[in-house]
C-alpha cells in the first residue's frame, strides 16, 4: 500500500489543540466554586466574629451593668434599713455596728456607681444616674439630721426619719429601680441584636452554601457531560477521518469484515473499489492545501451520494478512498456502481472561485473471486487501481492475478531507487544536436540513465515516474546537474570551447523552491559559464500556473542560462502563452518529424513552427531525425539544428569527443544528394 501525505494532518493537530477548551471551562468552574466556598467561609467568619462581639458585649458590658445596678439598689435599700434600725435601737453598741454597716453600704454604693459611670451607658441610663445623684445629694443632709437627733431626741429622730428621710431615700430607690429596669432593657436589646446577627450569619451561610452546592452540582454535571463527550469524540477520531468525517482505515476494515461475513452466509458478492484522485498534487500545488482539502471533501460527498446506505465509503488518507458494494448478486451490479462513481467524480467542481475538472482511477476486486479476507481484497484493489492510473487515468480496472507480479516488481524497483543515488548508479548519456550550417555539434543533451545492478541500464521510461512520485528526482537532479556541468566544462578544456549542454528539468524539479539555487551551485561548482547551460522544460509545466512559471523562468534567465521548450507542438501551449514566456529555443517534437516525407500536413506544421520561431527570434531543434530524407526535408524548410539517431544515439561521455571532432557537412551533404 502506498503512503500519501494527508492534508488533514494539520487539521487533526489543530483539533487536538482545540479539545482542551472544555478542560479550561471545567477548570474555570472549579475555580469559581472554590472562590465561592472561600467567600462563604469569609462571610461566615465575619458574621461569627460579629456575633461573638455582640455576645461579649452582652456578657461583659450589659450583664456587668445589671450587676452594678443591682448592687447600688441593694446597698441603698440596706442603708435605708440600717438607718431605720439605728433610730429604733436603744443600744449604743448596736447603733455603732449599724452605723458601720451604713457606712460600708455607702462605700459599696459609691464604688458600684463609679464603676457604672465608667461603662458605656445609654443616654437614658446616664440621665437616671444623674437623677439618682441629685436625689442622693438631697437625702444625705436629712440622714445627717437624723443621726444628730439619735442621742437624746429619739422621738424627733424617728419623726424626721419617717417624715423626710425615708421618703427621700425612697425617691433614690425609685430612680435606682428605673436604672435597673433600663439596664435590663438595654441588655435585652443587645441580646436581641446578637441573636439577629447570628440569624443573619446563619442565613448567609445556608444561602451561600446552597449556592456553592448548586454550582458544585452543575460543575459535576458538566464534568460528566464533557467527559462523556470527550470520550465520544476520541472514539469518533479513532474511527473516522478528521477532514471528511468518513470511516477511517480501522473502522472501514471492521465494516468490510462484517460485509464479508454476511456475504459468506448468504452466498453474495462484495465489491471493493480502491479510488485515487487523478493529478491531485497539481490541485494542491496550484490551489494550495485548502483547495486540496475542499476537493477531497467534495469527492467524499459525491461518493457517499452515489452508493446505498448499506454500502461503505471510507477515506484511507491523502486522496485515496475505498468504497465497498455489499449484497451484490452479479459482478455487473458492482461495475454499474463503478461507472456511476467515475461519472460523478468527473463532473466539474467549484473550488476557490474557479471551475475545476478532476477525475479518478479505480481498482476493483471482488469477493470471493479475488480474495477471501479484507487485507487481500484491499491489496488487490490497490494493485488494480495502479494499473488503471498507468493506463491513462479516469478509468477503472478489474483485478487480475498477473498484476501482483507487476506490483511486486514495482515495489522492488522503488526499494532499489532508494539506494541508487547512494551507490552512484545514475549517470548521463549525451546525445548531440548538430548545426547543419557549421557541420559541428553545438549542444549535447544530457539524458538520464540508471545502471541497475540486476536489470542493467534502464532508460527514464522505466523509472522516472516512480522517481518523481517518491520525490527522489530533486536530489538526483541536483547531483547530476553538477556532474553534467563539470563534464561540459572538461570538454571546453579539451578544445571544444563553444559546446553547450541541455538538461531536462521535470515538473517537480521546476516547481521546487531550490531550483534556482541548485543551478547556481552547479555553475559555481563546475566553473561553467551560464551561457553554455540550457534547461529544457515540457509545455505541461507552464500550464500549471503561468504567472509563477514566468516568474521562475525570469529568475533562471537572470542567471544567464537558456530555457527551451521540449516536445513543442504536442502539449497545451497557445501562442498567447508562448508570447509571455521569455524562451530561447523550441524543440520540434519527433511526432511531426517521423512522417514528414509522407505527410504534407506535418511539413506544413514544421514550416509554421520555424516561421513562428523566426518571428519571435527563437532557436529551433528538430528531434527524432532518423534518416537522410527527413534531414533533407528539414534542411529545405530552413531548420538549422537537428537531433536524432541519424546523428547519434545517446552515448556515454567518453564517446562524445570523437563526435565533436567530426565535420558532418560532407557526410550529410553526400547522403542528402543521394536521397533527392
């Protein structure tokens, strides 16, 4: 199975970079959830701190205030009781004890009052304390009068106590009772605020925790969904082509095996078509990989539309497709599908704002005639496809057992090509181009040969196409161009200073970005003057992209080398194109020369080409001159330079010197006269 570059490789790499996008979204969800949890924790801690502060205030402040207030109330009441007992007592010692208690109560009262004043008080609490102070100040003188009357005037003391001291002290107690009530009220309010703050904190904690759990639920759901989707995508990527969405080789093989199993049970036929787009590389080179991808997708859609749902269409890579026709009863059913596919693929395409025509080559193998398993059937269909392509493209070929030997031979030849350059098996033979006026060889054309270790010397027809397919033509051409330039430089040194050399350039070499540099390197390495180097191109090369071709030829002309068109007249050049290209020489194809003595139309064509070249100031070379009659006709038409077996076959470099030394005028002059 041949390997071809797949335009979808870059797309697959980009897709692999896009896939982590859902991972980024997932990570973002986790980060948001983490931040929310941190936020919930922060809010909760703040609220708990506020609650703790409120509770501390209730415990340390308000409860303390209540305690001090109660102490003041208790001390004031005990003072009143002690004062009353002192008035009622007749025992002087008891009175002294009661007076001491009275004094201690006063100290206790004042101490509690001073501590209360130092604490945070509401305006009402401070107002009541001030009121208590005024009332106390009013009652103290009365109490002192009672003390003064205790000695002798006990009745007066008792009367003063009941009439003024007790009422005054009751007012103090009433103010203290209000103060106690106010501190209790303040404590209750503070406790209520703390409870509310705690409720708020708890509500926030519940709410934010609920939100965090909800987000966590969505994140978990997203994880499950995206993980499942990623799994499905990985499975799809593993079994389908990225560019077209068709089954890839793995899935195709599985479905083909299933189709073969069904065919075995029901005694049916299965057709396997190996499809390759013709000249697909030309589309890639001209329209770029985007245009190539578009063409592949269009072909895929057409293949799918042309077959039944139970049939299989797959892409193996590059421009290779496989179609399986299942449940067939006769081979003719498979061939009808093949012809339908050929016709459908050959219809015009609209790609990159231009109309494009393409075709395909199809190889067909049939189960069970051409193989009993998927591997053999695909291999045989591939082999048949290669023969279809070699037979002229845009056609199909049924597999034949004799093809395997040819395929194996081609595979071995491809392997041998891989080592041929390393072993210096490629050489040039040289064929002279004779100037009829001077009788001298003015140019030799370098023609590639391969000294195969087993097959002997091979001409380009046996290996050149394969060398281009593998890409080896670039390295081979670069190396042999240097050798050819050195060879002609050595002939200059040997006494033939006017000899030029013509080297054929393949399409792959011409469009390679390193061509101009390769020519420069060859000239520098050999010391050959650029005017003695001519590069021969086929007409088809120009038609791929005329603007780029003109630019490339101008770059080569800028080096000082000449450019010729090989096999002129058999390609696609128009006069308009010929006018655009800065050429130096046209080589008239042997097709027009071989029948020139019998077909007047060929003589007319050659005459027209010679007149065209004279008008455009181009040199001409007639190829394929094999006898004196052809030579004489060309001479009569005014052709100045000829090339062909009549002058010499392509020969090794060592045989060129004697051809260069000959004067051909007498020899060809005599033969020409005899032919008339």
